[in-house]
């Protein structure tokens, strides 16, 4: 179920932005049970930023926005991780041959025996959108090829891939203090725009329905993104801690839902609060 976002009270923010329900998945550290678990980190962050009584910003309990599951995409019941979109924590070149990206390449290669079929498909979009190099922290939504898309094409019902690079190439990125937050924010913004086009709900600066946006969505045949499956961002080779990743992923959703006032200045209380929130996630 899509949840309306509270947005700034300005002409440019009269659209109804929407966020999907997120399904976070991660495997247990069976070989190192003492390590901090991403599953535990997500659950702690959800409890912190979306308390059960809904008191924090009146956003409601975390269950309205998040489901957390322990296990891999292949291990979990397909019905439990059904989705419209899966996030690829990719690299800037869209080479999907390692980690979770390799799982996706195998899942969506269709009848092709080429494990790089999905890579080629993704790179075609990145070539048009980013000149073939999508900077870390950006998000690009890529409809899956017709043969593997939707309920008839795969067991999860996935129709769109969110390509969200966390690094240029496989490398340590723990130095980037806000990488996860930035990536999650980009994902939320892209899905918000996508859903506006899919619903024909685009608005012009005066708040009127934008027929051009409506026609564009109809032309693309876009389906709404209501449920998103994703793993941790940057927590493998990237070396981002589970605690930081968990908090920044959930905090970005909280901030996106809260919206911003029409005008923000350096002395704005909202700007100060947001930076305080974000800074508290960095040294964990």
C-alpha cells in the first residue's frame, strides 16, 4: 500500500509524493555470529525513528513502511518477498557480476545463457542517462526486459530494477559518511517521480494536473512501484557498518516523509534538526 508523503507547502510541492513499502533482506552471519547483524540494525533503527506509538512526527509505526526478513532472496518464500522493484547496490558501470548483483543477473537472464544479459540491459539505460557512468549515490530505474518482467516473468513479480551504485568499482567506501543516506534519498525521489508518471498525477507549478506527464507515463506503460526489496547498501565489499547502514536507510525514509518547509536557510530549525539526525548516524 502506498503511503502519502507530507511535502512542503509550496506551489512546486502540491503533488502527492509517494513511498513504497520496503522489504529489507539480509543473511545471518552464521560464520561470525558475534558480528552486528543488518537485520538487527534495521529493526533497531525502525524502532528508533518510527516508534510504535507514532509519537515521532506522527508518521505512524514502522510496520507501515518496512518489513525485515532474515535470509537471501533465493531462500525466502517468494510470496513473502513479492515486489514491484528490486534494488541493485551496483557499481557505477552497471557491471552486475558479483554479490547480490550476480544473484539478480542469474534470476533475470531469461532464456539467455549469458549471465551478462542483465548487465547489457542495464548499461544501455546508463549509457543514455549517465553516459555509461552513474555516480555513486544516484538511482536509475530500469524496467526489466519483457521476457522476465512481472508475474509472468519471475516468481517475485518484479517489473523494475533500481540501479543504485554505492561505488565506482568494487572497493572500500566506508570513508563516505553519508553514502547510504544519499543513495536511499535518490531512490525515494526516483520512485516518487515514477509513481507520479504511472498514476498520471504529475502537477505543474500551479498545482494543475500535467497532461504531458500523464501521457509520458501512459506511453511508457509504467506500473506503479508499491513494494521494494533491497539488501544493505555498501555493507559488503564497501565496508559500511551494519549500524550506520541500518540507521541511514531508515532515517532517509523518515526525512522524506516529513518533507521540508518551502524555504530553508542555514538558521532554519528544520535544517539543523536534519543535520543533527544525520550526523548521529555517522560514527556508528
